[in-house]
C-alpha cells in the first residue's frame, strides 16, 4: 500500500534510479501520463536529474462499461486496440471511430492546457521513461510506448509503482525495460493499492509541471552533468 501518489513516486524513483546506475544512459527524459502519473513522474525525474514532460494517451472504453479499456489513442491518432477486449465487448467499428475522435480531441486539449505553449521535448536519441501511477490492462501505456518508439529514442522504459504480473510481462514486448516494484496478484484496481487515490485535477498537473520547469537547469542537474 502507498499513502498517496507522492509516496508511490518516491518508492518508484528509488527503483528507477537503481536501474539507471547499472549503465550509461542518454540524457533521460521522463514523460508522465496525466493526470495521475504526473505527481509520480515528478519524483522519478528528480531522482534522475532528468527533464520532465508529458505523454498523453487516452483510454477508449467499452460502450457498456466506459471504465473497461478496449484500447487507447494518442493526440496524433496513433491507436492501439486490444483484439480480445474488442471482441468480448462487441465494440463496433463505428463506435470505436467515434470514441477515437472524441479522445483525440480531449488529449489535444490536455496538452495545450498543461504545456501552455512550452516547446515539445526532444525524444530522438534519448533514454525515455514513461511513468504512470499504476497499470491495469496496459492499453494507455502500450500506445504511449509505441508513440515514443516512433520518435526514435535510444531506449524506452515503462515505469509504474504497481501492475498485475501478466501486464508487466506483456509490456516487455513494448519497452526495452519495465520497472514495476509491485507486480502483484490478485489485482482488482490501481486505487486499491493507495490509501489516498483522489483524482488529480488539471490545476494540480499544471502546478507540478510549472514548479518543476521553473527550477530550470540550475535547479535540476542534467544526467550528463552528473557522470
């Protein structure tokens, strides 16, 4: 159990930092998945002395149960669908297309709101760590990893405080490494592993990012300067 996302972020940061000390890595970049992944990603980025930014996948839920993810989409239309989930829920192509368009619009809105005109980070050639506050089915993490991979990073790492073992194994086919200190069964919901799992607001995301960004190069040493 974690007290809250800050507690989880600190615990995950220790494990990610240990992974990165095992070899030389290329100017790490932490991309947090909003909203819940941002307070977790902040501590991971700080532990690495890394740049912190965002990657914004959006879950596509089943018609009868929107909380059950059948896939996910990125703002640019990069799409991942779980064939088994699509078949089991009987999700029709026209429904998926409509949800894809709606979630792309919401992802774009979030990027504009959170980044406030800040230039996008350079991904090519860097060690990229994609962070969330937990992974359940893995749909949003999968599409985020595939999008990052398309930007030609040196390596891509998936990191989360908790996930089911089956999802961790599946993500090993998408990332160079998967860092998850608590791969546990039975797994019912991410929130079950937190004492405080209240929703993170847009305002909290903006505040965390602005505070981190305002520290600048003088407040957070770059990984390359620490070697």
